[in-house]
C-alpha cells in the first residue's frame, strides 16, 4: 500500500474550500453594500426620515470637525 497517494476526498475538500471562500466573499460584499443604508437607518427615523436623537447631535459634531474647532463640552 502506497502512503503518498492522494486520498479520494482531497479533491472534494478543495472544492468545498473553494465554495466556502466564494460564499464568504459574497457575504462580505453584501455586508459592505448594506453598510451605508444601515448607517442612515441608525441616524434617522424610519417613518419621517428626520434625524433621530443620535443623528441630531452627531451633525454639529461633524460641523465642528470640518471647521477644525473642538466640540464644546457640557458643563
């Protein structure tokens, strides 16, 4: 009996690994495409489209960052 022969399942394992890699890549792509929509949903109200509390307070912080000023801290 030769020990160097490839097992009959080796091609199956390679194919399974390739399929798993493709599935993983497609899931990462899907997640990356959904990220901007999820971010917008986290900052706005679903019914009105207006900023929620988090989005409302995040907006001035971004403006201060663009101006190069520090955000004033609450007393």
